[in-house]
C-alpha cells in the first residue's frame, strides 16, 4: 500500500503543469553485450554476428571459425569426430543443403557469411529434432526487429579476379517488420588431384596401373536474394513469410591426364571437359505463432527446390598410341523437391509436435559417343539412365522438462515412419548444478540415418575417366546411438568444459569398391557395426583488455572394419583488431583405407575507419595446409592419391552500415 505522503509526491511528479525552468526528463538507454556463447541443456549457441571472418567471408568460413566444429577446405563438416552432420537454416532443412556432402559443401562455400546471426551446435539432439542419425548444425540468419530502418553494404576482392558484394537491410514500423538481402559473388577454387591405382584380376592374373591427375580452377558466379516479412496480428499472434533464391553457374575447363599400363601396353590421353554447370535454388516458407499464458503454438509450412545441371561432355586427345580424338556427350541433371509441415506446441514444461516431410530426388544421366563427322550419338546403355527416389516421412514427438532443485532433465521420445521403416527413438538430457558456475551434463539419443538418394540408384553413373558410381537399391538405414557426459565451468574470465562420448552404429553404410574393366566402381553397402569413443575439451580465457584466447579439441578412437586413433584441435586468438583461428585434423580411417591430416591458419584484421565504415582483411589458409592424401587397400587393387583444394587467399573488403 502507498502511504498518503508518497502518493502526493507521485501525483506532483506526474502533474502535467511542470515548471518552465525544469529540464526535460533524461532518456536512459540500457544496452547489454550479447553473450558470445550460450550453453543450453540440449545445444550450444555461438553468436557470430560480429565474427571477424563473417563480414566478407562465406558460410563455410563462419563454420570453420565456430568452436566444436571441424571443417576442411573442401567443406566437409565433423562434430566431435562425427561426420554425420545435418545442416539446417533457421531450424529447417532445405533442398539446397539436403543433398550429398559435396553439394552441401559448394552451397556453404557460396553462401554469404554476413547474413548469419548465430550458429547452434547440437551434438546430441533431443527427440524434438530430426537428427537423421547424427549431430545438427543450425545456421540462424539475421533478422533485426528493432524499430527504425537499418542497412549494411559490404564487398571484398582478391586475386584471380574474384570479388563479392552484398547489401542487407531491415525496416520495422509498428506491427510490420521486413528484412531483405541481395548478394553477387565471383568466387572460385583451385583443385589439384592425383590418383594412382595398381590392380590385379584374381581370376585371370591380369595386372596393370592407371594414373589420373588434373588441375582446374573452378570459377563460379553466384547471385542470391532473400526477403522476410513478419506481422504481429495482435499481442499474442504473429505470422511470417520468407522467400529465398540463389543461382550459380560455372564453366570449368577440366584437363585430366590419364595413363593406363598393362603388361607392355601403354595408353596416355588427355580427357578435356568444359561444362557448363548450373544450379538454381528456391525456397518459401510461411509460419504462424501464438503465445499466451505460458503456452506457445508454432506452425509452419515450407517448400524448397534445387535444379542442377553438370555437363561432363569431353573429348579424349590420345598421346600414346596416336589415334583420332574421341568425343563424348555426358551430363547429369538433378531435381530435388522438399516439402515440410511442422506443428510445435509447448505448455509449461511439456512439449509435443508433428513433422511431416515429402522429398523427391529425380536424377538423370546421359553418356553417348559422338561421331565428329556427322554429330550422331550412340548412347552408352551402361551409364545412361534416369530414376526418381521419393520419400515420405511422418514423425510425432513429446518432451518433458523437469526441474527439481539443482537438477534439470529433458526427457523425450520420437516416433517416426520413414518409407517402410518405423522407429521409436528416445532422448535424455540431464544437467546438475554443482555450484553457481559449474554443472554436470549427461545426454543420450538413439536415431535412424537414411541413405542418400544417390546411393539407392540401381544404375551405373559416370564420374570421371577413372571412376564410376553404382547405387544399391537394397541399402537400408543406419541405426545409431550416442552417449555424452561432461562438466562445464563458467567464471567472469574463464569458461571451460571437459567431456566424453561414445557412439555406436549398426548396419553402418560404407563404401564398397571394385575394379572393373580398368575403372573403379564405388557403391555402398550396410557393413556391420561401427564404434567411436573419445574425450573433448574447450577453454576460453578473457584476461581483460583486448586479449582473448580460446581452444577446443578432441581425441577419439574409431572402429570401422579396422581401428585407429584420430584427433582435431581449434585455436582462437584475438587482440584488438587482429584475430587468428587455426585448425588441425589428424589422419583417419575409412572401411578400406586411410586419409591424411589437414590444417589451416587464418588471419583477420578488422579496423574501424569511422563509426559506420569498417575495413576487413582476411588471409585464409596462409600456410596452405589443405592437401589431403588418401589410400585404399583391397585384395584386387591398391589406390593412393591426394586432393588439394587450394584455400590460400587474401581478401580485402569494406563494410558500411546505415541506420535511421
């Protein structure tokens, strides 16, 4: 109750007849620095909106500099040694990122890093998420809802006539908020490859060697645009719509030197291919949200498409023995369609939801010999084919968050029907607070991982002069389980964690390689059990002032037909305008061989020329450590080679911000 004398004072202060000489009441603005890392019971959120490599870098650059992730120069992602990673955008899958790991890598290399607000790393997803057998990396895009208008323009350039430019902006007026961005990139990658195969036919005793080497600079032109609109229907309801488009094109000149030797015979030729390659990606989503009295209902529908053409038409120019040039037309077309509808409802500590998806992958391949005199084509029946893989999945989940004193638990169960497979997968996340700044965590998740649609292709597909791919329509899903335990500690200057994990897999999908008619044929098979166990650690130190230090890494043992110990480490150093992030991955194993280590060291300098204008210099992979060797050993052949995706490059760029 307010006492009378205090009530009179409040009325006097609130009276409109203030004295003319009284100064206007001051406006107080409270600002808080957003936490760079937020650890939740089932995920870790990294704020990358002001990351040094984000302003003029790609999405791959941002992910490579994000703790807990290991990203190679060719875009392969691993989380705590787990390469089964699902990449989402704003919590949803897209056709663009739902293809093969190679397709996803190119998508991340051509996506602007300036549009990313945060990266969520979910090492052991709860039942509320479709884990598809592995970890999840969720890219959250920027969408500023502060009143007023804000915009940013950025651009950068490097050697080889590569450059990029982009602009983004948002406007909020009353209940309406809009966000848009556009970008244009001329990027590229120099790729150097070599592969040597020594083979022997166990039935006939024939033996020989094939060697394939190439060097190419793939130049891509990429255009992208996005528009997002949010409208508040009232105090409790809102709707949102997002539209995105991107397109890329290239015309790489591949000159592959092929050498084949069998007995005293030898053939040397150049296989020359010059594209073109094209891809178009589109997506649209509509969402509805209702929040009231401790409950929340969210519903969304999404449609995304990807259409691509890879032209592998070539001519063979023979050096030894000398004979007429041979011509061939070859191309592969893919069309991917992904439709999704989700409903999520929470009330208090309870949550439940539905997830329905329909995915269609249509793939067509053509290979034909061309008569140079008449232009007539003779199709190769072995590598000319077309097929469609359609998958419909439906899932329902329920979760319950329980908090008792220092204990917090998130329980979940997910029932799924994917094609002809059914599964019920539980999840468990537990956190116990030892002290105010220390807690223990435990998590478990079981899930299915479905095979890639390309791996179900019943036909044989041309890859290059040395390689063919043959699908396995009888391929089944992998059944995976994962345990994690850890301890986390946070103080004003030091944040650290120490953890251990154990993963198991049944019906593991692995490569199956054979050598047929002087060509390697790669297929897939369900290959028994896989196990991995290891320890991870991270440490971030902010001693005060401009210096910041951080490191994370892990050591783990993998058992997959053979066993080996592998490791990774990420190091981050920041001092004022200068930052360094360094990464190293050790050698590892495959079911039939091994691959070598890689490393990268990246240097970034950000300097404010004014309050709204900034200069950025990004030096990527300054020691050129991206070359990766590999080896495959089978009773029929031995293969050794390397892939070198040259990432060493220096970008110089500007960032200009506007606000009104």
